C-alpha cells in the first residue's frame, strides 16, 4: 500500500509540474490528486488514523471537519449556511420536483460526509466553506471561509443562489425529497423576522423583509430585486436626495449601478437585492 501511494504521489507531482492550469478546487493540484489517488482504491479509505488525516490535509482537501467533528461516515450531504439572519439556498431547475434547496450533493469514494458537503457547496456556489456541526443525518451547519474560490463549473455547473430569511419560508417552493425537513431546519436555526431591522429602501420597500420594487405592478413585491432603473426612478421622484442619486448601498443607480456581493462593491449591470440593501443599511446605521 505504501508503495502504491508513493507511486501515486510521484505521478501527481510530475503531472502538476507539467500542467499548472487552475482547477475548480481551491488548490489546483486537488483535482488531479483525487483522480490519481482514487485509482489506487486505497489512499482515501476512511480511517481514524492521524497519518491519513495529515495526508488529506496536505493536499488541501476541504477542511479538517472529519477529525474535528469525528465524522468518518460516507454519505451524500449538504450544508445549511446562515449569515446575517438568512440562509443560503440554491435553485435547482431540473428533476421531477425542482425548487430551492440546500447546496449539497453526491459523495465521492473515501470522502467523509462533512467533506462532501464542503466540496459540493464550493462546486455549486463558488463559496469555500467549513462544516461546524452536524444538524441532521445528512445536513451540516457550515460557515463561509472565502468567496469566489471555485471558478470552473463541475457537473451541472453553478446554480442560482440566494439568501432567504425565516419570514420567506411560507413563500418558497422547496425541491422535494432531498435533505429531510429543510424548512424545519431553517425555522430552528434562523432568527424570527420580528428581530430583523425594518429598514425602508429608496423605493419605500421593507428591504429586510425581502421586498423590492416591481415596475410591472408599481409596488413593493416580495422576492423582487430593485433594478438600477427602478431605483433611479424612485430617487428622481423623491426630494430627499442631493444631486448625486445613490441607492441603499451607495451605488449610482441612474448610471446603471447596483450592488454586487461577488465584487463587494457597486457594479454596472447589477441589481441590488433586498438582503443586500438590508445589509448596507445595517452597516450605515449609527
């Protein structure tokens, strides 16, 4: 076994020198490592041995969650990510029951369940995450470590993602038959909507309650992003702003700017989502 592993590592090192292109994983070598080591059918076998853990971490495989959480079982799994009182869901458009779902997916051989959850989140959202605790048989509470880490699509590619609050649950269509009681987990781990601040955006919408302005209905609408054009029209109709018309995140709406979470700044062509407007208003509040 040691000889097979040594040969695999040597082959990996030679391949890495020959091809320095970046992969979809945080460490470019990781994807090649998976391919080489899985061919040995032994290097990633589940074990509580410290040497196996050190080997996996040395190749940059997710986090140390298997050791930290004593999670050695292999199974498909997902993450519940909560930030600023909201949970991250991905929109899965395929299958017989499409809808909003926890980011997660199918296990790889030799991969602990928490590692599966961490890897799948990165592949579906681009976020590198760390599993913190096991919430149910196949769902872990996770936190974001870095954004924009996985950059190349894998399998079905990146999915539309969005942050939702507890008050949104009655409006959501969940994907069926995945990860158990998703709504129940969210209700237990999200704060009550009444504890959220009640900021009113530039169009008079309650942004922390996931409201944005809809030109079609000419009113605030749940789950609607406020486009730069809509924000500009609201600002022009208001006498509360000075000569520079700025939306809730300080973006120049009349010049086509909205907030981009990925860029962490105002960007052309982006629409400021309600939860982004809420976060901006919270940061600006005294």
